[in-house]
């Protein structure tokens, strides 16, 4: 399933006022609100359509506007703004029914005070400074989670914050009714990749169900040679082929087998309307090799993936792919694989057996075939590459028993300074913030998984907005993290989630 076109999704801009000020003032409120909505809609920082809605001045208008937003199949969230004072009791019934993401924009139409012209007419019209505080009280009184953005509506920072929230809202929208398929079960005896799939569907809106590998193999076996030939041509044009995989090479048949796997998985996902999948090397009955290049390319096309049955990471990768649509960089399934403990240059080497997305590749990947050593199948084909340096995040989702936890570590990716000629997998090096010993200790204290989503497109703010929309816990390990404070945060969060139905 391809990624949604974000510009086809809508965020509704709803402005509050009241009839106290008369028709002339309300006409100005309408004109100003329409101008702001139009400006937001044209801003390059905001990836979705911002749709102006008629201003609301009574409880009935507010309830109707928010009910329409809730029912609209294209509306992914609501932005509210109070141009004047809008008594917040009017908003109660409407807000009670709204379940879609909510952003409260605290701005005003004019940037500057017109020092020489300001009068009481101006003051009566431009009351956002306290109109939004009235609205803020009601949202807090109702214990509503929402994003609050403060500043002039044309300011680049304000637009960027709104755009980040819109991306999180789009990912949440994409999860509603989504389906993820597991080919086979979990890797045996592994704990962190397990979880409550029923609770996940209740909490997140997506379903996870299993198909036996035989169901997938049956679809793979229907692939025609013509389809394989066409995909092989794509491989030849897209990647640097090692000699054994080139035409007439000794392992060319391995490439054909890999292409057949990709086509079979892709068709299965398309026909079942799935947005992601999992597999495991412990359950490959009837498959020629563990899917390597197939999974890599499907991730780059926007599908979620989790190895060894890890459905939470598969769903999280899909959400990150949606959030990052149109941004530079990329996202990939990842695993902290091994460490470099050189003093003052400590690094993590991230990789996996095969499945790292070429969306994060630095340069043109090499297409190679090597023995895997586990799984008991033929040598799998995979794309091998390094990753550019720069700011990035690693994020992971865990089922903590009484809640889901989203964990983020801000990192700095490092371009490798030495070749890795005998490591036949895609890989990335990074320095975790604030340093290796603090970041790793905090990750382990938080119960962080060994599987993550590595992103050079997204920031912690994207994931924080997403976690708030989802109503789940988020913990961040960044340059400010200190272990005693982090332990306290864990303790406070445990108390909060034990005593609050969130």
C-alpha cells in the first residue's frame, strides 16, 4: 500500500467568537480567519490542506462544526483559534464529541500593536490574548490532550510546529483501520517483540493478524517469469551488481529467487490491503531464502516491517514513513548490533541480518549475495550500503503491561571512516546523546527494545506529538538526560499510568 498523499488530507481551521460584538466585528473576524487559514494552507511547512470553516459563535454552531469534523472522512484534525473572547462553556458539548487530533493556535491577526491608532474598537476585535486563555482553561478542565502553538501565524517557527503536528495527525489517521500481517509467529522465547494485539487495536486503531507462511508461499508460487524479468531489470538499473549476480553470473538464479519473493510479498500485501508485515527466519517453510532485498525495497516504498514477528515496530515504521512523506532523509527498521568503545569516540553499529531500508542509503547500494548462517535456506540477496552522517533519532515501542511506551533517543549518525569489507549488510554508525554510557543505561532502564525505527527525517517533536495524539507515554533520551532524573521520570510515569486511565 502506497503512502497517503498528505496534500489530499484536511485539517479544519475553526475560529471562535460570540455575538456580543455585533455583525461588523464578526465580519472582520470571518475575513481575518479566512486569511489566516489561507496563509496556513499555502505555507510550504504545512504538508496538508488547511480548510477554513465558518466562524462559530453559539454552542449549536460549535457542536455542529466539530461533529462535521469528526464525521468527515478527509479531516484528520482540527485547529482552533479564538479571535475574540469566546465563552468556553459554549465549547463543552462539541469538544466532548471530538476524538480527532486537536491543535490550539494561540496567535492574533496582527503582528504588531498599531501604537498610534489603537483604540477600543481594535481592542474588542483583537482579544486572542485572553480569548485563547478562556479556551485553554476549558480544554484543561476537560483533560483534553492537544498541541498548543504560540506565536504570529506567519512566523516560520509557528508554521513548522503546525506542520510537525499535521504530520503526526496524518500518521495517526493512517493507523485507523490499518492492517498488519505476520507471516508466521514471533521468534521463539523472545519477550520484547511480543505484546497485546487486542489492546493495540483498542488503543491505536490498527489490527494485527497472522497468516501461515504457506499462504504467502502459495502467492509467491503464482508469480510469472515475465514479472520476474521486469523486476530484475529494475534491480540491474537501480543497484551496483556484484559479478556473481550480473547476467550470466554464477548466482543470477539467486537474484531471480529474491525477485520472486518480493513480487509475492508485494502482491500479498496489496491484495490484503496491508500496510506492513513481519516475518521470522525461524519460519521459512517453502521459501527459497529469507527475504532481504524484498523487505528492504518494500520499506523504502512506505511499508512497515518488523523482524522476528515484531509487529509493534512494523506499525511504528509505517507511521514514521507517513510522517516523513516529502521530507529529506529516510526511515528504516534498525537494531543496535555492536559497540565501538574507543575512548572519546564511542559508537553504535546499527544493522540487521538483511533488512535495512535503502531509503537511508548514502549513494548507490550494492546488490550482493552471501551466506546467512541461520535459517537453513539458500544464501539471500541483500542491498549493502553505508549511511550519511547527521542528526537522527532511534525510536522504539514497547508493551509495558499496563500501557504502551514510546522511547526516543536522539543520536548523531557518523559516516564510517574505515571500510567494512567483510560485513555484507547495510549499516549505520551513530553516537547516542548525551553519551554512550548514559544513553544505553537510560534505554535499558526504560525497557527499550533491541528493535527500533531509525530516522533521519523526523525529530523528537514529531514523535512527541504522535504520542500525545495516541495518548501514550513518551520518554526521550537527549543531550540533557541525566540518569537520576531519568529514573525519577520513570517512577513518576509509573505512578501516573497506574492511577489514570489514559
